[in-house]
C-alpha cells in the first residue's frame, strides 16, 4: 500500500498515463496539421495550435494549385501495382529458401544487406536503367522500382509466416505426388494468406509514402505522386503552409483508411516479423 492505494492500482494508472502520452505524441502532429489547414497565412506565422481566424479556402485553393486528386490516384495505383510485383517475386522465393533450403544463407543475407544501404546509392543506375527500357516518368516504371525495392521487407515478414507452416504438410503433399509449384499453390498459399495480406499492406504503405525515387523519376502530373505534389507548394519566396497542410491531410487519408480497417493484419505482420 502507498498512501492508502494498492500498488497494482498505481501501476495501472501509470500505465494509462504512459499510454495517453504515447497517443498524444502521435496525435498532436496530426491535429496541428489539421488545424493548420484551416489557418490564414497570418495565423500560420503566429504558430498557435488552433487557428484564430478559421478559413475553408485552403482546401479548394490547394486542389486548384496542385492536381491532388490525380496524384493521390497515381500514388494508390503505383502502390498497389508495386505490392503485386513484390508478392509475385517474394512469395515463391521465400518458400523456396525456407522450405526447400535453396540458397538459404546466401540470398537472405544479400537481400537484407541491400536494404540497409542508403536508397540514394541506387538512384542514378535505376534512373538510367528505366530510361533505357522506356519506363522513366511512367506509372508502371515507378511501380516496378518500388516492387523490387520492397522485396527485402516482404521477405523479412513472409519468412516468419512460412516457418510457422509445419514441414509435415509439405512433405505429405510431396509424398502424394504434388510438385513444388502445386504444393505452393494448393497447400501453402491458403495457409499463408494472412501473412500475404499483412505483407502487401505494409509494402503498399511504404510505396505510397516514398519520395526520393518519385521526385527523381517523374516529371509530369500524369505520373507524379502525392508526395511529390506536396513539394510543389514551395514558392520562390514563400511556402503556402495552409494549402500544403490541406493537401497533406487529403493525401494521408488513404493510408489512414488502410491502417484503420486493416489494423489486425498490420499489427500481426509487424509483430510476426519482429519476434521470429
């Protein structure tokens, strides 16, 4: 007992206090972004959390200044295509390395080591490669870059899910005459489906939020992503912070929709990849 209060009750209250601090840490920047989207230029310069003079003009002005709607569509399409490319490559490769022992030590080390390198190292060679094959400044080209770039993340997440599938299931299928591809398609994929969804969602979010390659490989509004569009609010002498906040808030909505509706898969994928 401490001052008439059980220790367990104090610990519970401290846990709730710590939880509120964490929630505030993540929610205050979003709240400030939303508040800034309703501020006038003078209110932005004041730096207060809440706007003094609320205005709705930033949202229509932002959509007039930058084609936000088309850029959100581009980002979503590129992210989904890149997720498909990543899974098509990574699912059979992960199964081969984990279950069949195909280059089990060499390929995983190379794959994960490549992800640790700064992305800007690959920017110049990828730029000229995309230019040579005619995919520069195109949605398929950027989706291909993202799809290959996210392979290490997808492998790291899928490896834990594949390991959780008992070896007896694969061996029983092989004994019955099923080949590796048939076993993967008919037996493993249904069991691996939660991991595939979680991996796809994480890779889609990573692709949606990417800026470096998108800014270097896209030049027209028909292929630019929303992350590149946010940089277009930078003027020669000033930054339209109110319009930028409005555009940023509109651009982040698809990611938050994914996070809210698919939270169970996202949490499962992240924890599965971190504890195995």
